[in-house]
């Protein structure tokens, strides 16, 4: 219960890696997994799929 490794607050561990898209060096807050693409901030938002319209069934314009 108590006395475990504390991992709240403090500086976040960042891992250096290379963006799979633009090839730029970047840092990610998680350990990059081999064989999986890692994107820098820019490319990440580029690759993130836009959310489907909120809630309802049909889109209105
Ligand atoms: Zn990138």
C-alpha cells in the first residue's frame, strides 16, 4: 500500500526518438515501441483521426 515507488508530479520522463513521418528528432512522453510508428507533435496531430461528429447520427452543415 504505502511506500511504493512515487511517480506523481516531478519532471516527466521523455524518450528521444525519431518521428516516423518527417524523420525529425523528437521526444515523446512514453517509451517508443520497436516496430510501431512514433510521431512528433506536429505529425501526431496530423495523423490523429478527426473525431466523428459529436453524438448524433447525421452531419449538419
Ligand atoms: Zn514528424
